[in-house]
C-alpha cells in the first residue's frame, strides 16, 4: 500500500510514496488508486506500472470488471488473449 501524506506548505497537495513489489522477474507497482483520493470523483479506479525481464511470463488471469490498457515503453511484448464472454 502506498503511503500518502499531505503537504505542509501547500493546501491540497498530497505526496504519494509508491511501493514496488520486486522479485527475480522484475517489479510491479500501483501508481494510482481511486481510494487514495476519496475527495475526488475519478472514473479511473487503478493504474499500474511493471517491468519484466526478458523471457518472463506474467498473467494467466482474467478480470470480471476491469479493462487493461498496455503501453510497451521498451522491447517487445507477446500477448495471448481468449474471449471468455458467453456470447463469444
């Protein structure tokens, strides 16, 4: 969980200390969670950032109520997708 502190100099400014979960594959971190800012009405619920070393397999899961957007900053990514919707 990120540590959130309020600025002592500017009212309304918050500092969010992000926590990275690191292992031999790389790292994962939550960069935004709607619940960190209860005073705002954000449409986005959560954003994440991760880094994976070459040859690492991640995933093998699915979401009931979540949409994923990926942005590959360097290197390449292989993605396997399956449409599990009943209407598919």
